[in-house]
C-alpha cells in the first residue's frame, strides 16, 4: 500500500467511529461480538485501526450498532438529497501493508460517502487473484448487485460457482455465504451495490 492509501484509510477513522458509536450506545466489544459473530480480538484490532475490515464485517457491525454502513465513510452528517463524487475522489480502502496477503481478497472504494443515510451503498471493488483453497466466505443481511467492469470474476456460493466477464451482472441475497476471486492474469473490477435491508 502506498503512503496515499495509508493516509486515506487513516483519514476515514473507521475504527474510531465504531468505538465512539459503540461507547455512545453503551455497548461493550463483547456485546458487538455476540451480535455479529465477529471475535472480540478482531473487533479490538479494527477499533485500534490495526486491521482494515472487509465490507461484510462492516455491514454486520453497522447492523449491530443500528446504523448504515455509510456512517463509516461519511465525514460529517448531511441532509443533502443528492451528492456527487468526482472520478478519483471516492474513499478507497484496502488492507494495510502488514496484513496477510490475500486475506480479504479485495480493495473497495466508497462512491457515495458524503451521504450518510442511504438505503444502498455503491462501491467500486477490485477483486484480487487467489487460489480456490484460500477463499473466505462472507455473508451478511441484505442484497448485492455486481456489474463486472474489467477482468474475469468467479462467484462462489453453496448454490453455484460461475465465471463472470465484463458486461455480466449478478444479483443475490447476501445472507447466502459467498466468495469471489479474480481469474486470469489480472485483478477484476466491478461496480457493487449493497442494500442493507
């Protein structure tokens, strides 16, 4: 990760936002761990800005804290009815340099971060190449839509495994355990829209 990415992750303060909201609601890390099924250790690392959480983890935490995932990307609450994010101005998150390579398997960029309260959360996601044995399956409340922009992407679930090419789309209930990996020689990129429900 370059110094610009590190600064951007730090600037979002996702961990401190989780901790602040959790404390405001008078919930312990153990309370959140029970509600989400995420270990207390991992939650502590996220709050301490040691680990960058994947989208599925953020969705579970936001649900446990009774807020939208957009809360973690917004800079300040806004009642704007519309927001514009210019090319290159999205809030980009990826694992930190010391985190295990391929652990999460994707890099994501929030495309509508200025609007905190919204029903859908759009991301530009870059999926990394990895071995099938290294797939990590995620699930969370809601629905997801993907539109493949570049590369080949493999979607894996209990129901099916399929290969998606540029121009293909996928819509699924995200409580279905799922995992993705890029195929071929380069990473895959997709527009991903998540509805928390």
